[in-house]
């Protein structure tokens, strides 16, 4: 996809149920990664406060999480979100 097309998505509010893929913690912030689809190589990434989501410490790969946020950057295989909110999914 061309950059000018990607840029049309910047600022869009999204809400998806996504399987957790990976994460890391630094200075109380958790950088979290989700698979964008079961058979897709793309990822969705965001940063949240670990204090707001202490259950992230026990989250397992593949566990489905409801992810809300605003698209702030789009790359070839990655969508970056800001204003991220996470909810354990009931799906």
C-alpha cells in the first residue's frame, strides 16, 4: 500500500478483538502487540500503563483482547495505536 493511502487511516478510531502476540515492560509502561488476523503477518501495537492493566502480567499468547485506540501510524506490517484501551474479551 502506498504511504498516501496509509495516511488516510491516521486518526481513525478503531475497536477490534485481537489475539495477544507479545509484549514488553519498561518504566511502568507496557508495549503490547496483537496479531491483526489469525492467518495474517500484520500486527497491531500500542503502549499502555501497566498500573492500569495489571492483568497483562499473566496474559498468554493467543488470548483474545478487545483493543480500542486511534491509529497514529501505519507501516507495511504494523498498525500503531495511541489512546489505547484494553478489555479482556468474552469471545
